[in-house]
């Protein structure tokens, strides 16, 4: 069973807090977390609503494996309509708060309406109350975390909070939990702040149990842990270098977007790589990386705990940033580094600290700075516009000044807080925004990795790697190697990755397990927890159902097939160097086959037959 | 042969698999708040430290208990709490210098590590060997070996932390 079967509903407008029983039918159709929360959202809001209006709702949800001993079973999601994309937004986070929420007895928390005053939600098992947040409104996530721990005198309290940019309307603010894990993308934090909700603080001591087959569950869990330990990626690469193990690999295959995706290889890649994080600094002899760290229940432990050189310009006389905190992951290191041409590891680490401290997405932030740099160098942005900051590619100073301005909401930071799409529109160069559906790309160039381009173009939350990570197959050979430079066979690959991912995301497990696990490893764990009906085939069906449910939401929100594409640069400007030299993305050639495999019409709309097959239509 | 739990914080990643294994063994649910072993995070230093009862030979908790509810398991060497005798007075929690015996509100008794009867589940669950269960007379061997490897007869070398 593993679900608690209970939902907490918070009406922020009235202050009413009620509990309800989880919908049994939907649970069987959508599993949990991403799938189930999306079903609730779809049933409860008008997809065409303004994401920052009182009509939008925000759901925090766990999966059936969240809080169990299944390796990586600590994930939770935030599902809402996102302000960056105007699409369904589902941001997934690790850390510890998901398991704490489950241990407090809740599968989901649904927030609706808007509080008249700033509040935070305090949960202690069955007890839930909205408390005043006036004293922490206008402060960072880290300050909020400290204040709440002091106020409740409980070091075990788990906290998720928004920072100042969320309050100021930055369109890519996230919700940070446990100081440096985040539901980071698509502006879910902006939605939270728009409801005058500053934080959620949870203490859960009930425990998670209710397993369908305890012995079968523990057997599957132990077998799964052994597979993760024996796998080269999850057992060695990720613990040693984190996701940053990819920096040199992706650069070498000519798919590391550089200088706002003008180039596909970065000269400074090694300097900002996972390997560099483990090399002693010249100045103080210490390494950037102090240790790896795990989220709840995770036996991979890819998290980075890092320090910044105390003599570095970014932290001079700022002792607050001299200790350890969450270090660089690959996507952040790429967006802040290669995409801006910045090769200064300490500067990137500092900027990453600030993104965590004040809660905003380093991918969208970094790519927005990159767009600003290209516009500045082209003369579209002037020193007057930027408040005197020289936005040249390679400038670590421009990057660190930018992050401080977005954090505080001052000056040019207000423009940068819009994201690249709106920024580039404002300054007359919309074609320089490297986005799909308003959301910035992650760290893989679609010219050098063809399949990922199709995934970006069709991802239901805008450009995103963790909706269908075909890089696993196209670069790493997992589960089998495909040629990254060809479009042949990619529509099927993309669909398969997208459906499996939707299923894994809905279980409460981390997607990173799938470097080593197939659904053959995952299904027995879900079956042990939830019942024998959760077979591999059924999980694939559930994944496909979730994908189509999200698609239906987006269509009702106004998305059309014209939005399933990439910026002209990637379709017209060929890669200049590396293995992909001379190639552009063939996204448009792949799209008809993708629509066909999905059971959608040429207009990108699921056919009646498809909707009926997936029980999305009676 | 008596065995001891040995903890090496340098290897700990803070994943809490040990806490879940412990609570599942003892309470039947995954519940870190009811675990007999706790992992402490020192965020600024970037350190994770698992901590639990070391099973003192001459145990403060055992001496302090007014109803003789704590007894020695002759096979494992563990000091075990007898639930039928424990009255929940908490005197043991005051006397233990290390804080590793604690009151459990839901049962009204104290709880502490009992080495799972000789098969400690925390050690089995730990993915990094930060917690091991080895010969009680040999718990320092790994550290000795590490220092021995950097010792020579020509100089004093103190860089054994590698």
C-alpha cells in the first residue's frame, strides 16, 4: 500500500485546513507524486488560468516509495501551472522534506487561494497550522530556515521555503528544501510566493510502512541497492564526481552549448569540471569539493558539498560564504559557466550558493545572463540598461553581480528576473532566447545529440533534460548505445524515455537510479510496496497516461504544435567544431514520426482512440 | 567472539539507510525519528557522523536503572532493555554520558541499540561501510594500518589522513 491515503488541503484565503481521503481510482491510474498530483491539478483548475492568480493551485506530493528504504526513495514534487512557461509545471526535489512529509502522514498537500498576510505552514504529524511569516517575508531561504529552526527549537524540523526573488515575481524562482535541494525549475517558487506562503516546516514521526508485501519489498530493495553499487555510473562516477562527471564528456562529443549556444565546445570546460572540483586549489591547497552527500535513503550520493576559496573576489570579507554548502551540479556549472564563457570555478560555486540561498533556478538564470551577454556584445543592451555592468562573455564579475541583483531584486536584476524569453523580447532580439515554451535549455546541445532536441521540443514543462534523458543512450550507452548524430530511431527512443521517466517520477524514486536500473528492477520494489498489479507493462502504460494528461493540460492552456520546436539557431546555424561539426538539429524531421508513435494527429493533439486507450476519455 | 559496531564518519554520506533499517527492525516502519542510531549533519564542516551506543562493559545505564530492566546479553555483549520491566523513569537517559539511550513516547519505555541480537541491520544497510560490525578486540586495526603505511624509520610523517 505505502500510500498514507491522506491529503491535506490548505485554503490560504480562508485559512481553513481540511483533510481528505486519497482518490482510490486516480491512485490506481497515476501511482503517486508527479502523476497523481497532475491529475488533481487538472481536475481542480482551469488550465487557461493566470498562473500567478488566485485561481492557480500548488500541490506538494510524495510517491508511494517516498520515505521507504528503497534506495533514493526521498523524492517529492511540486505541481502547479508555471509562470515561466504557462504550461503544467512539475519540479522534483530530493533532500529530506519529502520523506518527512510522508512520515507526518501525508501523500499530498494541496494549496489553494491566497493568504491575506504572509504565512508559513507548520506540520507536526496530524497537526497543521498556518502561522504568521511577517518577520521572514523579505528574507532569504537560508535566513528563513534559521529563523524557523530557532523559533520551533527543533533541529529535526525539515523546511522548504522561497526566497526574495519569488516574492519579487522573478519568473524562475524555486522552492528550496534542506538549504540546498530545490524544486528548481519553471517558477514553482513564484507561484508559492504569489499565495503569500513563505515556507512549509514539517516534523513527521509516524514512520512509513503499510507495505503490501514486506518480505518481497525488502528483497527487491536489497537487490536494487546491489545493482546501484555495482554499476560504473551509480557506483563510481556519480559518488566521485557527481553529475559533474559529464562536463568533459559532453564537451568532447561537441554538445556543450557555449556562449548562449553559439558554439558547442568550451575551452574552459576542464576548469569547471568535476575533476577540477577534486584538484587542490593553488591558493589554499584545499579542493573545491569537501565530500559527496546523499539525499534521504540514497545509496548513490551524487550531491556535492563544496567550499569557495576565501581569497576569491566573490567572497572577500563575506565570512558567511566561507563554510561548506551545496556545490555545483553539472547543469548549474554549465549554465553559469560554459554558456557564459566563464571558467572560474570559485565564481560559479559562489553564484550557485546564492541561487540556493535565495531560491532561483541556476539553469534559467545562467542562460538568461548568456542571452544578456550576447545582446550586450551586439549592442542591443547598453551600459545604461545594465546599470553599468559590462556583460561580456567570460566575465565572472558580470555573473556574480547579476546573481546579487536578481537575489535582491534591484536594478538590472529586475530584467534578468524575467527569464531570457521576456528579456530578449524586451530588448528586441527574441531569437536570442534559447528556450522552448519559455523555459531555457539544459546542458546538452541538440545539434550534437539529436534525440535530446526532440525531447526538449516536446517536453511538457518546456526545455528540460529530465523529462526524457536520451543522453543516457546517445552518449553513455544506457540501456544501449545509439548514435547521437543521427535522427533515425530517435522518436521511439524519446517516447520510451519520456514514458518511463513519468512513471519513475511518480513512484518517489530518483531518476538517477535509471542509469543502473530498468523498470525490471523498479517494478518489484513498487510491487512490494503497492501490490502485484504494478508490473513493468502497467508502469509503462501509467507513464504514457501521465504524459498525455500533461499534454492535454497544455493544449487547454493554449499550447499548439507550433510550440513543439527549437529556436531557429539550433535548426539553422550548424555546429562549428567537434564531431557534430556541420550539423543542425533535425527536430522538425523527427516530429511527424514522434506524433504518430504518440498516437497524436498531425496537429499534435491526442486522437480519441489514444485517449480512450489510456482511459483519459470515457 | 564478541563483535562491536565501528563507525567511520569519513565514509558516511548522510543517507539515513541505517536509521531506516534500525527503525524497521525495531518498530516495523521506516521511521528515522525512532532509530537507535542517529546520523548528525555538520553542515558548515561538510561532515556526517553516525552515532549510537558503544555497549560499555561497565554500563552507566545498567547501574542507574532502579528496576534492573537493563541486562547484559552474554552472547553479543549488548546491554538490552527489558520492556516488561522498564517503567520509563528515564534515569538511564540522565546517567548515560553519551546520550545514546532515549525515551520513546509511544511505548513509554526507553530504547537503545541492542545490536539486533548479533546481526545489526544498520551495518548491513550502510552502502559505504561507514558502519561495520567486527571483532571487538580489533576495532583499531584499520586506523593502525593506515598510520603504519605512512610510518618509516627516517622521518616523522603525520599525514595519515590520506
